[in-house]
């Protein structure tokens, strides 16, 4: 099987292929995504056909039931409105290519040998509405596939269609928003329902004649056929009056002005920054990066902080967003103080144990980069508040000081999946054999290695920065740091191995599984807990037990390191939540691996190239997937890429979309 993939640019637009990729049940199919602060539109590169009477309509397929136009969140709810857009010129069309930039995509077809038909799709946020605009290069017919519903529900409401002279207004009983369609000359009511197959479902897989995705089927509604002599159709969704867009529409009108060169790698790095720019919601008047596309289009706090940690220099030096980032950090610091913790998502009542120390780390980095002493003084006050609260036996984000380590619920950090064993809910972080130990996994009795390491890193950083900002070091922070260091050495650190993943002083239990959280802890505690000799031993172990490789597809042909497994346990393919945090690769871990390699003076170019290559060749073009399955099990349709890690679940994830490591290594890459 020969590798024939290539990728090109044409006048700052990427030229993409239009074929499906059957490898591992179409896991690598390319998708397109357009984003604004209150909406996103996505579809497949691959076109499908709908026959309506004597017309054949073409349009981008939807592989996931979440694709199409999503609005929100509005009052914490996402709404799906449009499933797809199809068009016809009463000719047989052949899909040729797609032209893409982060603001628009163009489907290009040929007909009658030498003629070209193209359809440009753009998504724009105005002050009071979202506009999905479709513009063909000649007069054509359109039909719109509707699926009005709360995006996280499978409900079907009743449609109410109002046909007016120059527009059609669509409402539905289960959504508070309406759709206004305009730009047409003629409209013909259709009232047609189709049953659509989404072959990638929502990313879960099953074993059935090989490993395949669990398909979804959904009834979608076609209200009418529209004829436009200008080739234009506009779909407007008015937004609730209580939403304030003024500042956010200004952001979308900003122009990014940077250039790293003209080769494919430099253009790909530029694209990575441009698509990073598309992340952001309006949460209480604050810019807030959402956790990802579709079901992750919500303000997850830990995800935002993880992404900020590895994008903060890009935001400040390339986007000039110092004020926006500062406003977000101040907002989160205020929540931390007033709530004695940080929620998993803004507005939720569940606490995140890893978010507070990560906030301290990111806030310190911001204060240092901006030389902002006022911000740093506020950080000190928050840190003192945290220490004093914990010393009193009270909690921060439901985390308590237990002996000399910080203990939380076992599902309160980022490894948060819950599985069911013999009718009992069980956090996948904990070993299954602990079920027999009479353990309550949801009590705050578990020392999580990354949470303790983040707190140690944060308090150490604060004390170091006190010298840089000529500020006295609070004694309580020094005392608390010593306690945590002693506790880490006592409970977590192991000779010639990564630290333990999870411990419980209360139950006298310890899980020594090699893990990515263990690597994260080791990486950020160099010079505090680990020395260079320790790191060399750890890297020897990690490179043999956790490191996963990926073969380049368009940026070369070599096998390069790609990422690390979450857990080094029995190797299994990803199917569902049982494997979600086990022998899979999460790109959110990779920047910590890069930092560890930097401290060992090892080359990180391969890691950077393999992750960039993924961004160009599979999933949503220009974006980065949530996690990757190992390529094991029966593949129903092998290709030359079959031995590469397999993208599964959400194909656009914020904390996978790290850019600062590319900025740090530009010279090496270019």
C-alpha cells in the first residue's frame, strides 16, 4: 500500500482532498470546522448526494451526529439547528477538492469535463445574530437539512414553518431559537424527512466484524427547496437579547499578522496558531476557551487552564491578548477565593482538584511574562488563603491535607471516567482489585500524584517569584511546601521509576502503575524532587514502557515519537469508557514529555512533527484530536496508515492544541 497523500496551499488556502479514508472504520476521515464565539459548523470533506424529484443535490456529509450547525451555549445549553446544506445545478457533479482557511471553506466540483462549480461556506458572528452564509459561483438550488434540538438530547420537536415573500422562518417546539432563511428568489415547500446514518456516531467503538464505530441514525427534516439566481443563501439565527457580543465581535474582526516562512512546516505552524485563535466563548462577559468542539463546547475549567499553560506565550506575543488572558485569570482567581475551589465547568457544583494549583501556575507565568506585580501580589494572597484553609482542616476544591499529602476524590482530576462493575460505579483511575478493599472511591481519601505535584510546583514558583518581584516570602507557604515535599517523597516517589499514580493513607493503598500523570509530576518537579540522574533513569523507563510512535504521512516518511500512554497496563484497543484513560494517548500530556526531554537536552523535533502531521492528515483539518487508540485488534479496511495511533472521540480538543512548544522550537523546526 503506497503512501500517496500530499497537501498543498493556494493563495493562503489549503487544498484538501475529498475522499474518505476507510482505515479503522473511517476513523481518519477528514472533517471541516468553522467556529465563532456562539456557533460552530462542521461537515465532512466527502460529498454525498440526495435525490429530490429530478434534481441531485450535493453537500458535505456528516460522519458524527454532532456535526452541522450548533448554537450556544445559551444558559449552559447547546442547540443543534442545521444538519447539512445541499445544492444542485441540475448537473452531475464530481467532487474535486476543498479550499480551506479558518474563516471559510469551499467545496469545488467539476462538470461537463471542463466546467467548475464551487460553493463557499462561511460562519459569522454579528452583535445580535449568527449568520451561516453559502455562496455558489452560479445560480443554483438549495435544500437545508434541519435537526432542531438540544444538542445533548435525542428529542424531536414539532416544526413550525412560516413562508414569507423574501424569507422563511423556522421554529421548533424544543428549542428557543429560530432560523431565518433568505437570499432566494423562489421557494418550494417540501416537508420531507430522511433517516441519516452517522457512521462515526459520537466516537465510541465496538467489536463487530472487526473494530468499528457505533453508528447513529437520526431523522432529519427538509422543509423546502430554494432557488437562488445569485447562488447565495443566508441562514440567520437571532441570539437572545441578554447576550452581549460587542467586545467579542471585535475579536473576530482582528487580523492575525505573522508568517514563519513558505515551506509546508512553517505554513502548518501558522495554521495551528490560526485555529487556536478560533477557541473562545463569551462567559459572563469574559473570553473563555471552550474545551473542544461539539459536546465539549463548554467552559471546562481544567481544560482551559491546561490549554493556557501551553499557549500563554502565543496569546501574549502573537495575538496581543494580554488583557483578555489577564481578565480570565482574575475571574478564575475570584471564583477560587469565593468558592474555596474551582468547578469542573463554570456554573457546576462539582469541584476539580487539579484546577486550583494549575491556576496558580498559569497565573504566575502570566504575572512573570507581563511583569505585573499587582497580579502577583493577588496570587500570593490566594496562595496564603489556600494554605491557611488546608491547615485548618478545611478543603480547597474538596481536597484536604491528610498526613503530609493532599487527598481528593479519585475522580476529581482529569482522569475522571466512571465505569460500572457488577452494578457498582467505579472510577477508572483506581485498580479494579481495590473494589474488594471496602473502599469508597468518591471520598476525599486519595492522593493524586499530579495534584500534589502541581501544588508543589505552584508554591515553589511563588517563592521563587517573590525574589523576582522583590516581595517577602510568606512563612506559611514555605512551611506548607516543606510538608508537601516530605509527603511526596514518602508516599509517591519510587526508586528508578515514575512516582505512584494514586495513594491512600487512610486505606493504606498505593497504585504504582506507570502513568502519564506520573510523568507529568516528574517533569514539573525537576530540581525540586528529581535530579538529572533521576530523569535519565525515568526516561529510559518511559521510552520503553509508555512512548508511542507514529509514522509521518505528509511531513515526511519517518517513524517519530508521538505521545505517551496514560497507563502502562494490558494493551487494549479503545472502545468506550473502560479504555478512555488506560492504554491510549492523550496529546494533552505531550508538552510535559517535551519539557522532560528538553531538560535532558534531547531532540523534540520528532514529537512536534508527528503531532503537526496528525493535524494535517486526519480528523478535523487544522485541529487536534482528544485521544488516540492503539492500532490493535481487527481492522476492517487496512491502509498504509493502519499502524499509526487511531484518532477517536472528539476531533477538536483545546488542551491538545498546544502552540508554545512550536514557538519555542521554531529554529529547530524550520
